[in-house]
C-alpha cells in the first residue's frame, strides 16, 4: 500500500510568487491534514479535511493560504503571494474515517521544503 | 490552550543503554497521544498511539505510557541501537471533530556505537 505522497519535495521561490503544494493521501483515507514546521519551532496544524469538506481551518495563518481537496482525493495548498515567513516544511497526513468515530493513527508524508527568498 | 513539552531537547547515549523520553501536556482533556520518529530530511513515522483510556502501548523494544491525569507520557526504548538515532516527537489530539495533533518540539536522540 502506497503511503502519503507529497509534491514537490523542495521548492525555492521569490517573495511575491505563487506556489502550489500537492498531497496524495493513502487510498481510502477520508481525513486529510496539513501541518507546517517553521525553522526552530514545533510542527503546527493548518487545516483538516473530511473528504472534500473543510472540517477545521483554524490553523491557517492568513488568507494568502488556500487549500482545496477536489473530489475528496488529493489536496492542494496554494500560497499566494508568498512571503519570507512562509518558509518551512509543509507536511500532509491522512487517516481513515472510522464508523465508531474514533480517531486513529495519522500517517505523514515526507513533506515539502519551501524556501521563500 | 494545549501546550506539549518534551524534555530533554537532545540526548546522547551509548549503544545498549535503556532510555526514557519524556512528554508533558498542559490540558489533560486529550483524545489520544502519538509518538513519532523523524529521520533527517524525512517525514514522520508513527511509532505508537495511545488512546486516552489506555495506560500503555508496546511495540518491540518500545513502550509508551500515558498518565492523563498528570499530563505525562514517556517513551521507553530498551537496548538502544545506533539505528534508533532520530528525533522523537510527541503529539496529542483533542478528538471529536478536532482531530488535529498538537506537537512538542521533539527530543533529538543520538545512540553512539
């Protein structure tokens, strides 16, 4: 079974440009999460999809960040326009939606390393 | 506001030693707690998940305990090996519709041969 995949693995852009990150969750996982780690800080939650719906986007830093999950499959996270403080590692994670409602293990992708110059 | 703290920030031990990594959280109303390892430049690998109703979980040489009332969890690694060298992260979930994880900064473990 393929794990969570993310593309690209690295991205270097200039301030003011646009970048789109993609996450493909494990097949069948309805929960999809985005997290970010800025240098020297802990990993922080950005948002949570259940299928194609945004369940919780309380961690999104500002309206320059736009996340979508088309058809409840893969997800994209667009940063437009990018600022210097957006540099960091962006992780995607997925987990199955259990009938019991219990939350299970979140499986993480390798991350996208974004550097804004 | 939930905060997760991991002590120590870094740890170096000789191969074969048993060791304990610590994680504390400020709000005991957690749904579950996960321990992850992260190798340099790689993603997070889930090691153990403990539901709030559980006291411990074991996987091979790893044992994680949870004391929800005191806001503490420990990860015990038996007979450490150089391959255990990595950063270990602790994360708690609030559960319900809020399934997001709240992470500590991690403990960087180095096991010397």
